């Protein structure tokens, strides 16, 4: 009896621990090395897009289509229509089709992590582009090759720094957040809010998601303009929502750029034109052109080179001082 307890107790304890970890959604302790990538051509590459409702997403998809032939990639492409659940099932179907490599922007930080582990188990290497996943659930360098993308926290900080200067440290701000649960929304909020917090004259009076979409941004702004007529500034997590907000501000009889100062992130053609028109104050670039750098990274990985866990993309900044010379950057 005593002898049995010595063996069964630790077993039960570890089984309970495993069950708790699984229930909490913690990644399994899979210490297997990352799957290798073949150097064959063509290589079957799955690209699972989140949605195609804005110029940024279209530019990102085009960047992969443009690089495919040059890189020797035969693309399998899907569009999740703004649904994290659909993106997960799109990726599962690519795993079932036995693609050689998966490249995708995870729409949200948590729901897309388990499918990365599934790909690893199936022997398919993964490169994340643009957005990252929650590192407590899947880890760059261990569960997937790397994350290629911008520093979203820094983007938010740069937007805040410009706004603080432009408003002499005094503003009542409406923040239009990106898609709930997306790393781009979480980090752009953190970078901006933390910077604003150390300036007593800067006050965020409302913060709500516009799902990175123009019409949703317009609708949210329309409602918030009614409940917060005292607003003097808008920080939008992307250009589409900023352009939606500009439409709502005009419809409310106010002048964007005069009555309300706006700052945003992306660098789309529409936003650069809005800077030229004096309606948008400034824009932090966020590059969507991940095709060439993903190709280069995959080829290095296939050769056996060591890959950094975060390949950071550097972003420009646009305001009225450089917008004329920068119009060619817009997409
Ligand atoms: O993740 C990047 C963001 O997602 C871009 O700012 C936005 O336009 C897109 O939908």
C-alpha cells in the first residue's frame, strides 16, 4: 500500500498539472527542434490572410504574389474574412494539404497560437509576418522560425510624441483601437497610452475598437463625437479608421486638422493625401511589404543559417514637412 502510494502520488500530481496547463491553454512542453525546410523548387507555401478590406492588407497579399515566382514559391492563399476562427481552419486545411512552409499574419494573439504548434507537429515550419502571437502560448525560435514585423509599441509612442508636440501638451483624445486581441492593436495602444500618461494635459477621453476598418471607424467616431463633443484630437491605430473618423468629423460640421488634430499609423496613399489636404496631421508608416523579406528569410533558414527570433522592420514617419516627397511610398 505504502509502496504503491510512492509511485501513484507523483503520477497523479503530474497528470493534474498537465490537465491544468491544458485547461489554461498553456503550450505543451514540446522541446522537439523546429521542422527543417526543403531547398527544393517549387516550394508549396501557404499564405493565410486575415481579411482583404483595406489597402494595407491588399498591399501585403500583393507583396507575396509578386515575390512568388522569383522565389520559386507555389502559393496556396486564403482569406479569413475578418474571422480568427476561419483563419485557424484555413491554416488547418493547408496543414492537411501538406504545404512545405506556412507564412501568415495571426489575426489575434491567442486563438492563432495552437495552430502553430499543430504545424510544428506536422513537420511544417512557420514564419509569422506583421502580427505576432502570445509568447506564453507559442514561442518564436522554438515553435516557429521567426516573427517578421514592426515594433508596434514604438509606433504608438511615435504617434503620441507627435501629438504631444502638435497640441502643446494639451488635448482631449479619442483613441480608435484596432481589432480586439490583435498584437497590432494591443501594442499600439500600450505604446501610445504609456507615453500620454506622463503628460498631465493630455487626456484620453474615450478608447474604442473600430476593428481596423474604415466604416467601423466612421461609425464609432460618429457616436463618440456625440458623447464627447469636447474632443480635440484623435489617435487611430490605422489609416482606414482615421479616414473614417475624418468623414465623421466633417459630417458633424467640424474641421479635421483644425478643430480636431488627427494622427494615425500605416502610410497608405489615402492617408498621405489627407496629410497633403491638411486633414490628417501625421502618419507613422507600417510596412506591409513582407514578401521579399519572407522569401529571403525562408531561403536562409533552408540553408541552415541561424535566424533571429524577431526580424524588425523599420518604419518611416510622414507629416506636412515631407509628404510631397513621400507620395511615392503610398499604396
Ligand atoms: O497589423 C497591421 C495592421 O493591420 C495595419 O495597420 C492595418 O491597416 C491592418 O489591417
